[in-house]
C-alpha cells in the first residue's frame, strides 16, 4: 500500500501536482537549495498543498529510494465536493447524517471513525485540508476498507462546512465536554451533522461558538475523556437508536 500512496523525487512530485493528483502532504528536506527545489516550493504555495520541512533522517525513514529531498503522500481516494454531496443526499430522500472532523491527527483514529461511520449510515465525512490525518495505507487498513465506501470531503476550514450545513437545514451538534447536556438530552432525529474534535485540544473554540447544539458523554470514572474514535462511535450509535 505504501507504494500506492507515496511518491518521491522533486521532478516526480512536480509532475504529480501539475497532473492534479490528490496530494495530502509533501515532506521537504530542511536546508535544501536548488532551482528545481525552489520550483517545487513555489508550486506547493500556488496550489495550496500542505507541506513541512523535516530532517533528512525523516525522509530516509519514509523511503529507502533516492528521494532527492522530497517525499509526497498521495491520497488513494478521490475527494467529493461538499456542495454536491449535500445536495445529492437531500434530494435522495435520505435523512442527512454527516460527520465533521476538526483536525483528527492520528491515522488509526481516523480509520476507526470511518469504519464506524460506514456501519452507522453516515452520508459523508468532512475534514480540513490542512492539519488532519491523511488518507494513507494505515487509514485504509484501520477502516477495513470503509474509506472506499463513505464519501469524504475536504474544506479550507471546518467553519465553512458548519455554515453550509446550517444553510442547508442541517443541525450542527458539537461533541464536547463544555456543556451540561449529555448526548441523551439532544435530539438527533432531524437532519444533523456531528463535530468531533482533535485528540489533544478538542473542538476549536471559534467553532463551538457557531454550532446549533452541544452534547457530551457521561463519564463515571476518573479519566476525563475517551479516545475520540470510541466517543464518535457512542454518538453515532445514539443517532441510530433515536432514528430506528
């Protein structure tokens, strides 16, 4: 799977970008110079492709081939257009259920969430273009192939998706401990979208200000939070319970 989701070499990555391949992220060697390398940097900025500068040791771990100071992660799936997906779901007569992921960073959590989403009838998953886990071999494996069955959209910012959902008559509910309501106090019967936050900081405060409702899981032990994929599963199955 790695060979299918990774390319290396400056020229190869430039050609992939110009061919409109879906690239999740490009790792560039710190301190590298040269005309071709500068061309790649310029192209990454122009196309708004996520990139980061890393030590050469990092690149050597990513591939044993001659990477020339650049390794790119290519998504094995095509991403959906958010507007068109929402319209298609509404016109199909299905009761919309979407999942918004605010920069989930661990690929195994991401894959597990996609697997649960497929099992619970989620119509689509929306992620941010930058800052989240990529769709790679580990994601595919953890999702048990569900990544090929659930539509996934990328947006510039999760706020964009929140506003679009609300304008489309879809209630946006944040899974957060910053509320008195448990998920059993909130109605998921109507069209809705659930936001799950990142592993380290939860949902961005600026997003919490614009959601329609908030809900938390009751925690009876001493640990203050659940793994995000487990919490997501609890929320999605509460949706299933209420809608059956």
